[in-house]
C-alpha cells in the first residue's frame, strides 16, 4: 500500500475544472433497437461456430469443442440458458468466476515479472460475449 499511496492520493484527490452544461452539446441519436432484442437462434449458432477448437475449458470443465458438438434438444437447452441470462431470469456463478492459470514467459523464471496469468472463461459466457460484441459492432457501424 505504501507504494501505491501517492498514486491513489493523486487520482482520487485531484481537482479538475468542469463545465456543468457540457451534456447540452452532445448530439442526441436515435435509439438503436437491435441492442435490446431477444437473442436469436441465428445469433447463437453463429457465436458457437466462431468458437475456436482445441481451447481449454473454464471452471466448469466444458471445452468449446463439446459445445460445438451439441445437436437438437441439448443445443436448444444451452440456447435457453443464454436467453434466460439475457432476460434477467437466471444468473450463473460460473459466469462471474474465471480460472486463472500462471504461464511462464521466457527468461529467469524466479523473477515474478516473467510470469503472466491467463483466465479461462466459461464457454457459454464466451458465446454470450460474442453475441454482445457482434451487436455492439453493429452500433459502431
């Protein structure tokens, strides 16, 4: 904490001038309806197809390859899980938890700076994130 004390003191106690009416100069845009519509089956299937094969599973142990192999009723069930989350009818603890694994960089591995952490996300969360990213890129376009 002693190392970061000066930094955080400067960040949280800095006084900056503000223009109270700045929001009046922001141009209002039309509402982008595509962002709030229910997740479609087509969006879901597209997101599954975008998953990379051979990747490690998240904390629940389900790899992307397993999701890509689903068919019929099982695939519909996973789709329903994602729609339920989108509509606020469900919340999954795995989607709030990542599995962090330390991976060495090259060089002197006794130096903590020569290691990095990678986080393995739940595969359904990856599908959900892909759908959101696609929608947000539509907004940017």
